[in-house]
C-alpha cells in the first residue's frame, strides 16, 4: 500500500500514540482547568476540586491571554506559572499552559510545565509557529496544537509538522472549531469533516475536542463532547472554574468541577470496531447500499452540470451574466425548506448547495471562455 496519503507520508511524522503517553489512563483523556489563572487562591481551589473528581489527567490554565480588544484581561503572566507548579506539587496533576511566543516557551519550560498548547490565533501564523517549534527543540513536554481560526487543514498539518520536526513526539491536535461569518448557535463552527480528514492523513495523531471554545456556552458542552466521542476522539479539553460566574474571561463556557463530573458521567463510549460476525455482515450490506446511492448522486450531479453548461451557452448567446442573484436566493430558500422537512439540517443543505452552485459557475465560466 502507498504510504503517502494526499501529500502526507506516514513515516515523516514520528508521533507517539496516546496510549503510550504517561498521563493516559483511559479514554477520554481529560484536560481541565480555568480559562485563565486569576489568583493563587482561584488556581489552588480549582485544582483541588478537579483533583477530587479523580477524572482529570492534565490541569490547564492560561497565564498569557490573547484578547481581541485592548483593555481586556490579558492574564497574570509569569507569576501564574508559579501557581501551576504549586498546584501540581500539592495535588499531583500534571500542568499545561498556552504559549504564543518564543519567550512564553522559555518561561514555561523554566517553570517545569508538563505540557503546552498552541492557540488558534497562533497556529494560523507559520512564523510564530516556527519560533515556538525552535524554542521547544529538545524539550521533554507534550504539545497540543489547536486548529487555526480559519478552516484550513493544510495550515493545521503544517503546524503539527513544525512541532514534529523540533523532535517532539507527544503531539496532539485540539479541535476547537473555526471562525465563520455564518450565523450559528456555536461560538465556533465545528466543521467536523476537517478533523476527520486530519485523522485520515495522520492516523496516529491523537485528537482532542475543545467543546468549551466550540460552543461558547456551557449548555453545549455535553452534546459536543458526546459527538466527539462518537467520532472516536481520544480526549476532551473542558474549561473548569471553581466559580465560573466570577471568571475574568470566558465565564459563560466554564463549568464547575462537579458539573464536569456530570458531563463525563453522561458520556456513552463506543468501540470503533467489532468482532461480531452478524454485525460485520450487516454493516457491510448497509455500506453497499450507501455505495449505490453515492453512485446515483454522482450520476445526478453529472446530469445537472450538463444542464448548467447548456444554460451557460444560452446566457453567452444572449449576453447575460453568469450569476443571477435572485434566482440563486430562490433556489437556496426552497431547498433549505424542503431539506428540513426531509430531516436534513439547514447547515448541510447550505453547504451542499453552495458547493454545487460553485461547480455550476465553474462549468459556465468554462463555456464563456470557449471560442
């Protein structure tokens, strides 16, 4: 079998499977702690509460906070690392902190953190990533890389590669959702197909879900966590604060240690495989049916594009522009209504139609360029 999958060679990245990490006990690996380290008391009380649950593998807290607007709380800085170290010594929890610059890395390593994570605002910048990767060279730490703010899989993979080339083998990806101009109940659109494709490209890469930043509200955390488990993610990063209502940052998306326990207890963990012959036979039959429908869809799409090309020629003959905004709006509105009645989500219909529309435009532009 070809070891290369869409440009990524499996041998190129030396990544340790998560069951070889010393902090891993069982699925899901749980990373929890406050969005920000705000005071020594807050850090220690939260660490005590999380340690008492017996469910947390890694205690997290931000000490440098990249904020969208000035004059917002930007973290306590290096002093927070001392509090993290104290929490680890007292409660036995390995600790993690976000780093965004070379200086952050040096400070974090100097204070003996066990893990660092790279935020979405940083993973989008290859220059910053390279500086961080160079600073991490030779360090014995775990590194978690959040997806970039924009839905760019290659950029995310590039960040993973830079950390790997620095000699770090305990690397995991954190899926926290993607910024979008589209209106959504979520703070960041999940776009689950992107991390699914990441898993196809780098099979050994541990995948962690961050439902706190994805949802932006604690009410979404349980459902998003279950979705991640159903997609066979390895772990969860959930923001937890001893008193979320008083948090200096992201108060709406944090949960108490007790609430975290309830969320974890509610999870249904399913196996990715089965040896049951009846199951295997049934699932194979159902997959064969899916293949038939996929082929039918492709045939229908081919016929649709042929009609689109005919429309393009007719527009060309009569000097009409390709894009007809009113017609496109009518198609979308009608299709979304019909799709919802057929049990399809508006988001799926919107995405599906936009892809078809773009392909139709491509075909018509090709027609317009014909002599």
